[in-house]
């Protein structure tokens, strides 16, 4: 095994150990304490804390893998769901559903995810319509995504102004990222989507590696660049939209995680997407634990914490890359 392979195995083992530690800490730590003799113990453990930490893992993994796919598609280390407009489109879809339909447990768990996915898919379809061959102009596609995301955010702000105060507060808190109300059905759906998105990338990792070489080289290697780019964009959108549906808009995870893994292990997608998923899961588990304990019994929106981490990283990355592509 090469040195890089040994390093990848070591990192994977460390991340799995970190995930196990985060689960234990998340089950023991909380404003309600940890009292096995309490009548509420089973409820707190099985219906509140465990599904929440598992959903945090799934959301972090989906965002990280989605970011890795988008960075491959755009061949740009600055690409991620939030920057490319997919997260804003998903948020807009959810906000429209919240404003048009009565807010209830049923809608929060069923209609909201579908609406968020529809919003994210709408941004993706607009990108495909505006640029028929997305693999041939990654910078143009990135800029179009930023523009559409800005437009979606503006429409979302207008819709929010029409909300009743109570609904507005709930919607704003969710849009900044929250795992409050995590349920087992959400966990199952999110994990299925994560596994499916991860498996797709593993099976097509050679195609992803070829896309990093550029349109002409990828075509010479037998890759249908247009079809591959569309499939990659749809896979990234699905992962990002489901994460927004269940956790709101969480910034910078899709940017920071795959970029750090790439710096450590190179651009090979077989290692990149697997370790990005594990690292994203660990990061979001830690972020959620901080979010619900730092100001307990209150809660900090997830994006406040991820932005404190990701914004400085983004600035440093922007100054360092100076518009260069990855690969």
C-alpha cells in the first residue's frame, strides 16, 4: 500500500472513532441531563438525542459529498451548494410551502422536504437551460449559480416579509440551520439519500477523475462530458436539497470539508468522496452538539457556527486560488 493509501486508512479510522465519540457525547450531554432512572430517559434518548445526532451525521455527509461533486463539476475549489445557489433555491421552495400551507407537524416532515427539493431542482434545471453543456464552461456555470442563488434569496426575503410573526421566527431559525424536531423517518430518508449519492460517486470515481482533466482530455478518455456533467449536477443537487429540507441552510460545510481532504490526500475521487462523507459527518455532529449546549437551554443556529469556521477559510482560499482550477 502506498503512503497516501496508508494515510487515507489512518484518517478513516480516526474519523470513525470520532463519530463514535460524538454519538456518546451527544447522548450524555444536554439540558435535560442523562438520568437512566428517569421516566423520560427512553424518550430523551431514543426520540430526541439519537435521531438528532444521526440526522446531523447524514446532513454533514450529504453536504460534504455534494460539495466534492460540485468542485469536480466546476473544477473550482470555491464551489459548494451554498455558493452555487442550490441551497438558496431549496430554501425558497421550503419558504413558499410554509407561506402557502398551514404549518404543522405533517407538513414539516413530509411537504417541506419535497418543496425544498423542488426548489433546488428548479435552480439546477435553470442552470441546464441557460448553459446547455455545463461541462464546457465551469466558470460560467459557477457565476450563473451565484446569480440564481442571489435571485432566489431575494425572492425568499420578500416571501418572508409576508409571514405572520410566529411563522416568520420559526422559518428564519430553520433557514439559518437547525436540527430541532429530528425524527426517525427523516433519519432514514437522509441516510438512504447519502448512501445512494455516495455509492454513485464510488462507482463512477474514474469518470469524476477524468472530468478534472478538462473537457478535451475527458472526451479523449471516452467520457460523454455533457451527460456526465448533468448527472453530476443532479446528484449534487439531490444531496444538497435533502440536507436543506431537514436542516435548513447550513453554510460552508460543502466547501471546507472536501477541500481539506483534497489537500491531505490529493484529488482522487475514490478516497475523496468517502473521506469527505466521514469528515462532514463528524464536523456536523460537533457543530450540532455545540449548537444545542453552548447556550442551553437555548440553541444556536447551525450556520452561525459553520460560518464562523467557514468564512475565514473561504477568504483564505479565495486569496490563495486566485481563480485557478483544481485537478
